[in-house]
C-alpha cells in the first residue's frame, strides 16, 4: 500500500540523498503555464517532521524583452489519503 512517505519520495524524485534516479511528469497543457519558456517544479523535505515544500521556478519574459527567473516556496499539505496533497 502507498504510504505518505513513499508518495513524498515520488514527488521529491532525484533530490533524495543517495538516490540518483529522476523522473518527469507530463499531465497535459495549461495555457497559464505554457507561456513560460522554461520551468522547474521541485519538491523537497523541510526541517520540521513530515514537512514537504514545493518550489516552482519559472523563466519569465518581461515586457521590455528581458529574461528573469522567478521562484516561490509553498508548504505541501497532506490529505488523509496517501498520495493526495
């Protein structure tokens, strides 16, 4: 059975210590995100017990034609069912 910890390991993928594997997930198109020329969706464990964070990083094209990177951090909240966040 899938546990919360195993589901989080899948999200974190190659960022886990001692695990060189990686993965890519493609779930379709979203016009809001398709406008970014490059983006990374990263998950990592926090310092608090059972905490996981989501760190999206996007390259944006500014109105004056410059390229800039933007990032944020969001705390991931577990739902009762493992694998649902």
